[in-house]
DNA sequence: ATGATGACTTGGTTCGAAAGCC
DNA sequence: GGCTTTCGAACCAAGTCATCAT
C-alpha cells in the first residue's frame, strides 16, 4: 500500500477519531470538535511557546488543586530521613499518616476535577496560560521578563513556522482531543491530546534550537545590567547564562555587543532584578571561596561562569552541536547540523531499524557468537528436601492444607560462579506460542458505512483487537485511533483498503458484542469444563513452565509468547494503538546449553537462531515490532538467578549505608563547587537521595514524555522562597515512570534553592534543569564514590532503610498480632509513599468502607450490650452462687472477645483507608530488603505468611532462610 | 567519546480463582 | 449454593544501566 494515502486519510478522519465508531461511545458531534481543533491550531501558532508546556490538561485545575491541597500537603516525606532519630508521639504519628494520606489524595482530586472541568477546552486554555505565567515566575518581574522574551520569540517563531507550515502540514493532524472527556477515576495520568503532545515535543526541540537566539538576547541584556563585573568576562564564554550558545556568541566583540544590547534590551525590556536576592540574603559565613550566599546572584553567577570555563562545563546538548558546527557557520536553519540532539538520534534510530530489518530479511544470522565458558560440571549443592507448608493460620489457608514436597535449592550457601557466567547448563522446551486466530462465526458482522463487509482473515483479526477494546478509554484517543487505523489498513487486501478509508464509518459493535458474549460464556463454564481447562493448563505449565539449570529444575517466569494485539502504551504514548504483530518461531532466538536438548520449533517452522550464551539469563528472546525492543523469556523470581541478583542488590544498598554519610557530605560540599556541572550533579544527587527520585534517562521522541531526576525540565519545578511557613520550598510536579504524577512540596536547604535558581536562570520551561548532567555522568560519578553504586541504589537503600527505621519505631512488643501487622503495613506504606507508588482507588472502595463501618457500628452496639450484661452479671455474682460467678466470667470473656473483634475491625478500616491510593506491592517486591521483614517477623513472633504470600515466600526463600531475628539492614556483620 | 542496544528490574493493571458472606 | 469481595498471578510496559559498536 502507499503510505501516503493512509496518512492523508488519517489526517481527516482521525482528527476526530473519538467519534470514529459510530457513536458507540457516545462522542460529541464532529463539527464541534473540528472547530475546536482548528481553533486550537490557530491558537497554537499564537501561543506556541506557551502551549508547548501545557499539553497536560490537568494543569488547568492544578492551581486550584494546589490551593486546596495547600494545607493538606505535608512535608512528611521531608522529615529528615537523613537523621535516624524518628521521634513522635503516637498522636503525631497519626497526624503524619493523615497527612501522608492526603498527599496522595491529589490523584483522586485531580481526576475528579479534570472530569468536571473536562468540556471546555478553550477555557482550559486560558486557565492554563494564566497559570503558566503565575507559576513560571516567582516574582512579577520575572513574569514580565518571561513575557517579553516570549513575545520576542513568538515573532521569530511565527516567521519560521510560516515557512515550515507548508512542510509540516501533512505531518500534523489536528489535535483536538476527544471532545467528550471520559475521565475515569482510574485515569491517573494527565489526559492530553497526544497529537498536540507530539507537536509539543517538536516545538520543544525547535525551541531548544532557537534558544540560541534567545540567549544572545539575554546575554546582551545581562551585560547591560552588570557592566562592571562583565568586563573581564566579555572575552570569555558565558556558559552559565547562555547554555546553548556556541562560538558565535563568544566571538562577538564588545562594541558590537553593546550596540546590540541597547536595541535588544529595549525590545525585551528584561528586568533582571537580582538585587532582591542580596537583600534577603542572610549570610552564611563559612568562608568558602565561592559562597553564593554572600554574593549577589549575578556576582555569583559571574564567578561560576568565570571558573566554569572549561569545555567540560558546557551544557551537554550544546557540546555536541558546537562541535559539529565548527565549519558550518551558516547555522539558522534546518540543516542537519541544527537538528536537536534528540531528533538526530531519531534519524539514526530509524536507519538502524531499517538495517535491522534488512538483516532480518537475510534469514541467516551472522551474530558473532560470544565467548562461551562452558563447563558441564555440575555443582555440588546443598540439597534439601523441605516441606513447603501451605498451611497458614489465616482463614484462607485453613481450608486448604496441601503439603507439597519441593526440592529447595539452597543456592545461597553455594560458592558463586566466576564473573559473568550465569549458568553452566541450561535446558528448556522453548516458549509457548499464542493460539492461532480463530475466524469469527459468519453471523458476527462488520459494517462499513452502514453496509456489511466481509473482511479477510487478517483484517478481521486486527479489527477484532479494536472491537474488543471498544469500551475502553483508549479508543477515545486520537493517537490510538490513528495508529490503529494506519496499521489496520496495512493488513487489508486491496479491495478492503480501497473501501475502508475512514475509521468513523466503521462499525465494530457486533464484533464487540460477540466478544463480550464469548467472555460471558467463558465465565459461565460448567465445573467440568473448568476442571478440564485447568488440567490442560497445568500440563502445559508442567511441560513448558520449567527448565533445568545447572542440575536444578526451576520455574520460568513467562514462557508464553505475548499474543498479538494493539499496543497499550501508558500515558500519552505516541505509539498507542499500533498493531503488535504475532510472534512466530522465525522471530525467536533460543538460548540454551550446547549439550542440551534443543527445543523444537513448531511444525513447519524454525527458530531464528539458537545460541548458547551462558553470560545471559534469558532462555528465548524476540524483537517486538512496535518499539523495536527485545523481549525475553526469563526465569521466575524464585529462581537462583534472580534471587542471587536480588540479594546482591540489597548488599550493595547496605554497603551504601556504610558510606552514605560521606557521600552526603561530599555532595553538600559540591553545592558550592566552582564547576556548574558538579553543582548540578550535586543537587541532582541530593534529590535522588532525599526524594528517592529515579535516575531519569533521556528518552526518545516516540515514547511518552516522562522524566526522572536528571531529565527534569524547568517546567517541572517551581521555587517558592516561602510556602506555608516553610522556607525555600521546591514544588515538584512532573510525570514519572508510567506517567504517574509526582507532586511534592519540599523544603530544601537554602544552598540548594539558590542553586536551582541559578540553574533555571535564563532558561525556558522546556529546557533541561540540569543541562550539564545525564545519567551516565551521574552514575560514573557514583561508581567512583563506591563500587557498584548507581542512582537506583539510593532508591533501594532509602526504601529499605526507611522500612527498618519505621519498624523499629512503630512496633511494640506487647501489641496484638493485628496491631503489629498494622505497624508493618504502615512502615511499608511509608516506603511506598517515599517511592511514589500509587494506584487507582480500587473499584468499590467507598462501598466496602461503608460496609466495614456499618459492621463496626454493629460491633460497638454489641460491645455496649456486652458491657451491660457484664455489669449485671457482676452484681449477681457478688452475692450469688458459683453458678452466677461462672456466668460472670463467661460474660467477661465474651466482652473481651467482642472488644477484640471491634479493635480488629477498626484497624482494618484504617489500614484500608490509608492504603487506598498507595500500592504496597511494588516496594515490597522490589525495594525492601526481605531480610528486614523476615527478622521482624522472627523477632516479634509474627508468622511470615502474614507478611509474605506464597509467591513472595518463594521469591524470598533465601532471606527467610538466612535472616535471624537479629538481622539488621544497617549492620554488616564482620566475618 | 558517544550513542545504540541488550539485559535486566521495576511497576501498575487486569483477570480469574479463592475466600467470604448470606 | 450462589453471589460478592479480595487476592494473587499473569501480563507486559517502562524504567535503569552496562556494554557494545562506531
């Protein structure tokens, strides 16, 4: 097919993709949203610069959000985790918990709000832009400055855009997002029109490109304001203020500069009022060389600039470009040299992709075989027949008392393998493929433009993927519809392609109904059918679900190949809706031991490759077509390979504990460094340490726009000298992994605050906050500080250490079991909050809470009643006989039991409510040294299955075996 | 030196099964 | 025994980071 065709159609038909499915989802009428989108387009041209920061719809309500939450948001997180002494009366604790809870409520609030404010896009916009201004600058002068810059830029933007417009036209489709916002509670991420986001990204890049120009302006302005200090600087590069500028800027001679300055500064009427910083300054007198607290902001800046003059200290993004630019001076426009780094990357990536595809076509694989260190010797291992008891004191466990003899491989008592070798022997049966497609029965029809159309099998299958998702939010998203339709058309035969040109005219309702019916049928299967199915599945698991590795049978994590379907990217993923192809044996690389029995490919098929690489842990892999990523079949978390790695991870974290004080000292000192790069690194590390932020790798254009620490942009933080009685507050608001919002108001050290101001100075919202930093630099530095240290170790470390501290603090020896478990959950929760592990409020949470509360009320009545009875019985017992006394005792016991039950219920209710937006699982599984929990259980006599379910116990078997009641995360036993 | 890629970990959602409830 | 609620496993997307290739 010719791609042009479909792309063009995509434009017209999918701009309005939300109404694509014959109104099944109840979309608004087309004209309306068409209008909106065109309106938006115009608007965008006008406000392009501002717009790009506003792709997130939620922002409109953010202001309100914040106001409302002002009081709620606490700095509970910020109570210094660095100091180990957690003090607080239980009341305080309760308050804190309350606050924590509230901190997380923002999600619901936001969602609710966004759904209520959903309709009026235009209004939204106004909000947003006004908000943008407010939030962008801490002072009105800054605001002015910002505005002026923007005006200036807009002018240039527009000119350029006009030029480009014709070029871009076909790429950009209208960006009205679904006019009927079907926000659901679970919709945690900010809904935003993805196409606009696409654009926003482009804009951002362009902006980065153009920033250069702006910097020239700013540079000049600065010169005007601070003529004195600048004198010496003029011949030097000004790195800190003009991040992206290259030689051009520096070469300028002074007179030229000054002449221009006069003009430009008027035009932009920038008002760099740094002086107010001085006024507020309370001096730190620590007598460093560069004490920024002692100097005015600009003075200070100059110093930094001066000192920071090495090439080393050029912003990363500009380093490359300036290098490249050496002989290409005609800058300005779209020649390759001027493409932002990211864009260039993309081009390269595409090339690579092509190359890969070509290679794939060649069938033969020329992959260089890696060196194999293969010894077929089997290790001696301490084997143990262990009874794995399923029985647990929980109610759940009571019913089913299965005893299973399982061989437990105590690998943790073995010697470790030589470096890099993961196994000596590996044998498995290969993956299980997705079942073949079953065509729809003839009565299930698809209609196009009101007419029945019999689709070819291929097209029908893909249509089915869409039909299945008809009642899902995804199908209201433009990007999803566009991607789906594009890929769907690729699967059509000629006639279909000719006929089906508009998704809006497609009616999948019948298909959808059929699938629903099918699902219903499956649910209502008879017992026998279910049993048969189960048995079949078990047989499959038995055959394919395990492998033999170094003489032991181990479970495989995911032995099934992912079935075809539509890609469900999270957040505003630009590729959502693309077709995830069916994976065949020909796509799969098998990895196993040389002497092992090589798995057989399905009949008529052959593997892409069979290799014997014992330096990796995967058994099979394939490259998925949507993102071109390699997917793997690997072992279950209970396996040695995974467990050992896990163990090692926590050991590294513990090692960090021994060194962390020094590292902290170190980075605090670096806040004063003369080198910009080092300062940025130090501040970033501070965030990683204090807030457990993720490292924040750079991302490609074709992924959702999310960030981590190193990739934070100016727009993601807001500085407030004072907020809610706290000084130097940094407000983080960004989308992190999985497009989950991170919102946190953090009081920071003054020095950090000032540094941030410096980093943000002269930058636009879309610019990198840490422009001289990326994760490689950070990790390189960390590794120098401690072997094996990376950014994520801090997350593990702080999570585990928090758990240890919280458990120490919250647990009382004399508490009841339920209370102890509540304490544990609270400790766990503290970690989840630290790591920002959120979840959607479970369906029916409200309802189940109500029920519980009713129950509690009933129980209370019972208790009251019991109390009365006890009283009466007591009276009778006083002068009564033995019988009455026995009766009294009985009543007393009953009352006790009732009270107990009541307490338990109350605990349950608190626990559940505190937990409603917090996901505990992730931290438990990935961040908390299991030995802490195990030791806690052993120490306080809590059955381990109260804390870990069966799978978790399997995964953490090493820890359960290893840790005694005295294990402590912070103490490493010397051997 | 740097970007690309492969390998592996982390993370939330979904769905079916088990437990609880009436 | 049937319905509802809860829980765990499966799923697969999306991170991190080291290593490879250029």
